């Protein structure tokens, strides 16, 4: 199976420009699954809830989901990517999962980072795992990495790959994701962005790039630069993630003792 990420530099608020640009980055690249960053079409630093509401769209009938469905058909690939979701009067920092046949599902970020709490509602649904042509793919978003329970719960639900759309500002995530992969024997695809945003004076955000794909043994199969837009694709072997034995005696999930962890 070939999996990849897109590392872009979004221009805040210029949705159509960002969509067109991502399409240019991807076209001609071949993979079964592409992961794109969190909020890849809008940019990240919303000033308040009124502003995130302006960019919020219904799923799957909004501009970003429709763009992704068209791209998935054109590329004959699955896509997992972040957007601002509107449902009734609620606004979520979500990721959608689409494939060549159309919309498949969504995940609403449950661990909101810092000022996101003023702009989004927290997701209240269990992080999902999707069967994408036989590959079990779990989804979490950016700051979810800081809570190991998120990746663990995906692994316990059978995820072999964790798709991780991100807009990273904390430096430790790329290294921490190696541990998430070791803890759960899963692949992880972190798709981050590059560039800066300072939409609120004095509150500059620097996005660290370093999108990466890590295997169940903690090997970094590919890591992008800190500054450049990139699309990277690698071949992975899902059998590696299906084997949860560390040796003849130790099974990474069955050896847990949750009764002793209170
Ligand atoms: C983040 O969760 N985007 C830092």
C-alpha cells in the first residue's frame, strides 16, 4: 500500500486559492491514501468564534468536502483532511475521510488546543477507525497527540494506520509520534503545514513542518523539511502493524493490565 502526506502553506482565508494550490501539489502523484493538514483550506488562527463561523461548512456538502471528493475520484485515492465543520449552530475542527466513491466519514477533534477553545466546539464522539479497501485507518487531529489515550483507543479499535492531520506549533510532536507508534505498533502519517500566522498582534504562530510517516517499529520512513511545501509517498506493509507481538511472549495490547492503572 502506498501512503503519503501533503505539507502545504495555507494563506489564511483564501480557501479557493488554497484548494487550487493543493490540487497542483498533488496532481500526478500516486498513492492509495493521502493525508492533508488540519484546516488546510482556511488557515489556522481564527480570531474568535464569529470568524470560524464564517468559514464553517456543512459536511459533506461544503466546498472543501466536495473538492476532496472530486480529487479522490481524479486520483483514485482516499483523502483525509481537516476543515471547519458546521452542524446546526455548532462549529468543529474536523477531518473528513473521502474516497473515489465519495464521502466516507468524519472526526471532530476532541482535544482543543489553546485559543481553539474560543472558536470551536469540542468533539464528543469516539475517534473513528475506517476500513479503506482492507486497511484499518484511525483518525486523530493535531493536539490529540498529547493524550496517548487517543492513539491507544484507535489501536484497540483495530487501527493499523493513524492519519494525523495537524497544524503543529509544539516542537515535541514529531518525536512523540514515534512513541505513539511503538506503544501501539501502528503506522502514523502526520501531515503538517509550514509558515507563520500572526492574525492577532503579538500572538505569532510558527508551524513546524516535519510532516512524517513512522512505522510500527518507530522508524521514520520519511520526514519533511521545516520550511518547504512537499508531497511525500512511501510504500508500507500493513502486516507489520497487524503483528502485535514483540517476541514470542509479549503482545503489546494483550499484556496490558487496565485493572491496575487506576
Ligand atoms: C494544534 O492542535 N493545532 C496545535
